[in-house]
C-alpha cells in the first residue's frame, strides 16, 4: 500500500500502459482519476477499478484541450481537495518517413504528446505548489533517446518530454515536487497494432531479453517513482527496454 489514499490523475488511462498503471496504483491504495478520450473504454476501466478503489472516477478529457483539462482538475479538487500524483501517459503515433510526413501528422502528435503534457502539468502544478508536495511522471520512450525510423514527430515529442522533465525537476524540486520520466522500449499494447509482424520481430531481437515488454512492467516503475520509496529520485529518464542500448 505504497500509495494509500494518494489522489493520482492518469491520462490515457483507458488502455495499455495507462490502464495497467491505474490497476497497479489501485492495488497500492491510490484513489484514481482516469482520463481518456475513449468514453466506452474509460467506463470499462472504471468499472473494473471501483471494487479495488471505490473513490475513483473517470473523466472524458482530451489533453489537447486546455478547458477540458482545467475542468477535470477543478472537479478533482472539489471532490478530494488535492492531487498528489500526475501520470502524463496519453500518447499517440502517426508514423511516416520524413519526406512523406504531413503537417497534420506532425501537429497531431505534437499536440497530444507534448502540448498535452504541458497542459496537464501546468493545470495541476498550482495546487501541488500550495501543498508543497507532488509527483509528476512523464511517458517518454527509447525513441526519444535514440530516434526511430518513420517517427520524426513521435521522437521529437518523446525527446521533448525529457526536456520538460529535467526543466521541471529543477523548477519544482526545491518546492517539494519530484518530476521524472520513464522511457519504455517496445511494450505490447494497441499502440503497436499498426506495426507489421516482421518489424515486431526486429523489435523483439533489438533488446537483450528478446521479447516485448508488458504494460505491467512499466506500471511497476510508475508505482515505484510515485511512491516515497523514490523520495530522492528527481529529474531522471528511466529506461525500461530490456537492455536495448547495450
Ligand atoms: P495505447 O494506445 O494503448 O494507449 C494510449 C491511450 O491514450 C489510449 O487510451 C488513448 O485513447 C489515449 N489518448 C490518446 N489521445 C488522447 C488525448 N488527446 N487525450 C487523452 N487521452 C488520449 O498506448 P500505450 O502503449 O499504452 O502508450 C502509453 C504511453 O506510453 C504513450 O505516451 C506512449 O507514447 C508511451 N510509450 C509506449 C510504448 C509502447 O511500446 N507501447 C513505448 C514507449 C512509450
């Protein structure tokens, strides 16, 4: 119960790593605020979590829309009086090689993966500063560290998230708020659904565990970083890729 009664906002919580993180946080005693654009998946996620965490709630929030983010934060503060943890997990891909990437593909990924993280963090940081405590966790990627074929837009956002993390760790650390990023390798979720099997096989071989990661393996890291066990960890971009960089 490392997160007992902590109020944790998770974006992109209806599927994949976000949902696994919500489940793990619920097991650790947290009160979940699930945010996503997919209403049906969100309802399913909440229904599954309520037995473990009865005070949890779900909010249809598009992280690219500042007004929706602000409304969610106001609703959470009205109900719980605080936000202890923010997991900036929502993310999308719109892959194409540099010469074929459209401006729309570029802008969509920047809006969700980068601007969405900015919106959500700016919206929760005021209440966290008032209390002098909080944890912000950002979803980066190995692609933000090493780049990836066909992912100009995505790689830029995931590298940008590391820039956010290191900047906010400096700005907010002295005020009691820790900020860290996680850089997963290739994790078996819907985000990989458009990747051909041949490429997936190369992904498996690219790391020294020779397999894809599971969402729960990333959720465990978020739970550690959100907890007091990580009380001296600030400003890191923690790679969890089965040893891709070796
Ligand atoms: P996923 O596609 O399974 O889940 C992403 C969730 O984000 C979805 O539920 C989606 O509806 C939600 N979402 C999308 N746009 C949104 C918006 N505008 N506002 C709110 N929610 C929105 O993806 P995943 O694999 O679980 O990825 C989660 C995060 O981890 C992403 O930031 C992704 O970039 C990152 N990541 C994933 C992998 C991987 O291999 N799966 C690797 C590295 C990093």
